[in-house]
C-alpha cells in the first residue's frame, strides 16, 4: 500500500546518508574494520545488512543466519537468499542444541504445562495479547494458544508467573544469537549492527542484552513502513519486501500485532508518528481510520510502554558514580 504522507521519506538521501554515517561510526568511533549482522529474512535485518554492505563493502560484512527449533523454514531460506543476493560472506548455524542444553525449551514447556498439563512433544504454541484495548480501557492480558499434533487448537489466559517464565525462556533465543554475533565481531574486529526500527525501539520491543544489544543501530530512526520502502528502493528480494512482520519466536505463526502491538505496523506507524508530531487524537483518527477514542487509547498504550520499558534502554546504573577522567 502507498506510504502515508506523514511517513514520506527521501529514499535516495537515506540510501546515501545512512551508509556514510555508518562507515564513519564503525571506522572512527568504534575503531572496527567491518560489520556483523544477524539476518532473519525479515525486512529490518535485511535492510540493515544492505546498508552495511553499502557502508563497508560486501567483503567487510559478515552475516549470520541462526535458526532454531521453532523458526519458520521460510526464515532460513529468506536469510540465505538475502546473503547471496548481497554477495556477503555468511554462516548458517542452528542454535537449537544450545537452547536445549541451557533449558530454553524445558522451562517454556514446564510453564505451558502449568496451564495445559497435556502439552507434550509435537505440540505447538504461541502467546497472544488480549484484543480489547481499542474498545475498552480494561488492562491487556496474555493468552497461551496451543495446537496438538492433530491440528486442534486450545487457548487459555496465562497467569503472570507462567507468562514471565515463557518469555524468560524464549528470551534465551535472542541472547544466544547475540552471543554468536559478538563472537564473530571479536574474531573479525567488526562492529555488531542492531536491527530495531523506530516503532520497536520506541516501544521496547526487544530483549535487553539480546536483540537490543548492538554497537550501532542504523534504522532506529525509521518507522517500519519507511524500512519497507527503503528495502524496495535498495532492490531487496520481493519475498522479503512483501512479507508481513512476525516474531518468529514461537512454533505457531505469530504476527507482531498479536503479541505486542495493538494494531498492524502501518497503522501503528501513523499513530506513533502523529503522537510524536503533537497531533490530536482526532487528527490521527482521520488518518488511521479509527475513532478519536480508539486513538486516545493507543496513545495511552504507547506512553505506558515507554514508561514500563524504559529500563531496557538504560545502561548499567552505577551505585557510586565514577568521577570523570581528566587529562
């Protein structure tokens, strides 16, 4: 669909300016020789890999494709296709055995079985957010959806303790991936490229010391819709530019709006942009195709997420601040 007028972007300028700035940061600030990027086949990591290639040259970009037991097969396929499209060196490493060894799947399954005792081998799962924010001021909550080997689905509300354990276990995935990124960055004297877009960065949709960890984040100022437009401008494969955003964390297909955001990314971008520009709920409602009351609820949800996820953005807090070093 056409890009909303509020989100208009000078693609030629972005495709020249961002790589130039990346090159300056990597070389002069970080004192590194190149970039490491973990690619999932999604638009964000794909655009970041393409920008890194423009910044450093394909011989100085190393890409990682890191599937695991719950990853969609399409993610690995698209990740490899992207690397070959860009012509960058890459490695495919299945991290399932590592996750198994540290208890990722066991801790998650134990939490699910506290709600569904019958949950077992061959079953699939995902977490979804309650769908009531647009039409009520009730607090959101999470539900677990499971599917047995016969394809039958069941769904129940997750108690807080079980929800926290499932999320804590699945966060292992992002943290193991980041460990591998930094291993290769240290090995090659490269910098690690982070891949969050503006919506994810603003709303804390990342794992601290997981996908939230990086040496530079080239698209954190771009709304998701803008990232899609930039990907098309850069000539990335259609399968990447046309794919809907997913978490690719749970064994059942899961859109980002099912798990975290209230609405699909294109409307969330409009609302977040409107809020950032100081637009009223009524003005944003006309652009987003919602009522003013609904937009006001989304505004409150955005502000609430900013408050509750602020610790994810913080550097370690020193209890006794160290005096500044003087020459």
